[in-house]
């Protein structure tokens, strides 16, 4: 009885489980109902209320960045004279959209042809054929027979693209000269415009006409931009040089665009195919500085290719300006002097192998190039007269035997390797080796004359140098005996010479520098030739670096033509603030002592002011300054010409000169090299000495003149100066 009462008041575990499960299921279903209802409501909201907005977002596509060019950096000389600048030009451009159709582009081209004149000189025969096919597509493809089409399409070894390309080529071959001649001048002009419109990427402005756009053309197009979708009137920039200095380099024109060899390099760095880029010398070496920062924006398009908005990404900045170490007045004088000597020798006797002279002047303390000149005489085929052309790049690319100008390096190498000691006296007398003619110094054919290291430089003793070479080579001189010397001694010489800049790249900030020629497997007699500068070859720039190393006390400093990098001029009247001041680059200190270097400087001084010095007649009467230098003559054979040339392999001579001034505190170091000056080795002109004297005199005269006028030094912070000689060389000229 009691058991039944408990049963009616208390639930069994099974009943509790069933009740809890039912409750949980109800809660779960109710929760699912709420979530599902929320989801339905949200989807309805997104589809009905926000559907169009999200659809547009999904369909938006970011296209390739659109780059707008900016003015390229200008180039000035050390006094602020403008050497290379930019001239603004009216321009007409066209920007193609992804959705633009060929018919629409043709319509725009026809519209433009009615408003501007476009020279069709760049239109090729291939362009005309493709354009004719475009205008007469059905007729063009009907000229290919069914049999020809079947033969192409049945070739399963080729892809569909390759078969279409073959068909297009065949169609093109079917176009006749008569078809092309039937094209009217108006159609050809439309083609010239259409050709430019299709030459670039989508959304990338293409220049249709620039530079020669007349004010009337500019106005007409500007008024009808709404009728010409994609067309715009804007400002382009033309590169203009105000100097004939070749090392300034050149840029490509928009027509040339990026060089083919470097195309991928530039494209990877954000360039457009029709961008101007430096293609030689300073313009190329400093491309990243001069190019500037383009204005970059991204076009946001829909799937149809319509631009929805343009989003700015980067503000454009003009290229930075370069201030060169070159002094324009000094440069102009050097070009006049060198050109005069080139023509004088070329129009004189025994000049069949001669055609060029090189000159470099630099600051030996910091490597700044003050002037560098290379001039070459070339006969004008029409007039028969010789004309002078620029070959400044030859100062660091053309290498020749330099002769006795390297004798200071020979003695200094002797000090280093036990071939000589400071003040050592040796007997200069003809040397007789078994089986060879006597070897002599030019000033002493028969006598025995004691000379020390200084007088060996003063009088240019060959014998002193040969005895040093024998000593470095571990040999000894026995009259009428064999030449006893280790030919590997030349490696010791070359290592020492390299520390002065001879036979190695100087480190100049210009592309494609040459190191000279260093023949392998030398003989013992070649070591003797090397010691007097008649074996390895050197550039004029190497000679200038070498004499600078002696002048400054033993520090080899890299020559450079760029002194500073500046921000763009804010007003076009004064230079902008300094962005980067390029410091002197010291490459090494030679292992010779100060006393040893001083001995060579003393020897070079006596070359000018001792009556026995080889340049005494040229430099003994300097006024207002004292200098020091060394002359050189190298006997060689002429191998620069074609083997069929009658002078190929004939004997000739190079003449050279190195020096520095003032003697006590050097401000300038200079080098002159004139190869192949005469076909008569007994009658040798010496433009090397005359050029060195003329340019040294002019440097100090110019310095004095500037001191008197209050313009001493490089007054770079003053007002910018326009070019004084009126030279104007535009893009594409002077190639």
C-alpha cells in the first residue's frame, strides 16, 4: 500500500530522462527556428536592400597601375651652369580601356586626323598591310583559297594560335602593292594615329603627337575631348642638352622607349614601354636618380572594363638634379685646345696613323674630374676635309702604351721589391745582351753617365729602369751575356702599378670602363719593355689617377664626374637643397713611404725646371705657379686598322704627359695621351707637352680671374647659369 503511494508522488528515472529530453529538443528546435529566421531575414536584406551595391563590389577589378611621367632631373656643371635640361612640349595622348573595341578606336583616330597633322614617316609596309586587312577583312581572307585554309587547319602538329598566325601571314602576303597604293593620304594619316593608339597597354597613356603640336591643334583637340573618348591634351617633356660633352650621355625618345636588351629590367621596376631612359654615360649611370618618381594611380574597373574610379597611390616627384665636377669654362678651353692640335697634326706630315688625342684634368685630393676631353679627326667624304668629333669616352675606354710617363711607378716598384733604394746611383750606359742590338737611353747613346733616382726621372733614363727590372727579377747584368731575369717579375710590377691605378679600372662613375691590355706569357725582354711603358696599355684616366696618387702623397682616389645630387630646383633660378653629397672614394694607400713618394715628386719637378729635364723647354718659364710632371714616348706598331690597311703593323709612336700643380700644394693633376702621332719615328710632334702647358696656364688664369671677380671656387649656391655657347641638342639628335 505504501509502495503505491510513493510511486504516484515520485517520478522514476526513466520518466525524468524522457521529460528532460523533450524539453531540450523543444529548446533546440526553437533556437534553430530563430537562427534560420534571422538568416532568412539577413539574406533578404542583403539581396533586396544591398544586392546591387554588393554586386558592384564583387565585379570591381583593380587594373595595372597607371604611371604618369614627370620631368627628368637636370644636370649642371660645378658652377651651376645648366648642361642638360627639359623643355615642356604640348602633347596629345590616348588611353585605351580594356573594353575599347577596334571600331571605336578607328572612329577616334579618324576624328583626330581631322584635327591634327600626323607625319606617317614611321608607318611601315607591314603596318599598311595590317591596316588594309582591318578595313577590308572579308575581302582579305577571301583571297585565301579553301584548299589553303584546309591545309593550314589540318596540321594537327601546330596549336590553334600557330595555325591562325600562319593564316594571317598568308593573308598578308595576298595584299598587293596596288592595294596599298590605293590607300588615300587621309587613310595613311589615320593609320599613323591608330598605330600609336595601339602601341601600349590598356589604361596606359600613349603619346600620339608631341613636340610639334601647334597651338591651333592643341586648342582644337582640347575643345572636342568629349567627342574623342580616351584622348587627352597634356604636357610632355623633351630632353635638351646645352653642351656637346659626350659623357653627358643620351636618353631614348618616347618613340624608342625602353631598350630591348634591358626591357624586362625596366618593366620590373615600374617603367612603361615608351618611357625615356638613359642609354649612355651619365644619363645611364644615374638613371635611378634622374628618372624621378612617377605619379601612380590605380584604375578601378567593372567587369566590362569601365573605369569606376581612379585611386591615387603615389604622388609624382621630378627627378633629382646632378651637379657635376666638370668646370664648363675649363672644359670648353680644353676642347678647343685639343681639337686644334688634332687638326694641326692630322693635316701635317706623317699623320697617316694618327687621328685622336685625350686629355684629363682632375683634383688629386678628392678625384673630382674638372675636364675630360677626347677628340678624333675623321675625313668628311663630301668635302674631303678632316672634321673633329667627340671621343671623350676614349679617356677611360681607349688604352695605349704610355712610354716614360710610368717611370715613377717603375722606381717606386723598385723601392718596394728590392730593385732600387732611395738615392741609389746607377751607371747609364748602353746595355749589350747576347743576340740583340744595344739598348740605350735616348739622351745617352755612347757614354757612361751616373744617375740617381731623381736624375733618372729628370733625363728619362731607360737604363735605370731596365736595371731595376733585372733586380726585381732576381737577375744580374753581364755585358754581352744572356738576359738573366725571371719573366714572372712582371707580376710584381703589375701588382705595384695597380696600387697607383695603372692597368686596373679606376672606379670612375661612368659605365663600361676599360682596364687596358695585359699580355700573358711575357718573355724576359718583355719585362724590360714593361719597365719603360712599352708593353702593357693604359687609359688616360688611369694615367690621371696614377699621377694624382703621387701628387696627394700616395692615396689612390676614384675619379668621379658627379659631385652632388640635389633636390629639384624650386623656382628654376637656384639649385634645390643637397640630397646627397658624394664623398671622395679612397681605394687604397700605396705601400711606399712618404720619403719615397717625395723623391719622385722632386724628380718630376726637375723635369720642368732643370735644364736637362725633358719638358724644360715647355714649362721652365711658368709664371705664378710651379708644377711637376713627366713626358713619355712609346715606340709601337699600328694595329688599330684593318689588316688590309697599308699602314697596318707599321712602326709609330705614342706621346704622353702627366703632371700636377702647384708643386707644394697640388690642386690639379693632368694627363695627355696622343697615340700614333707619326709614321716617321725620327720626326715626332709633341702635342702632349703643349696641351699640358696650355691647360695648366689656363687653369690658373681662370682661377685668378674668378678671384678678382669675386667668383672664386664653385659658387654653386648662386643663381643658375644658362649655357654660354648657345649649344642646343634635342632628343634624338647627335646620335
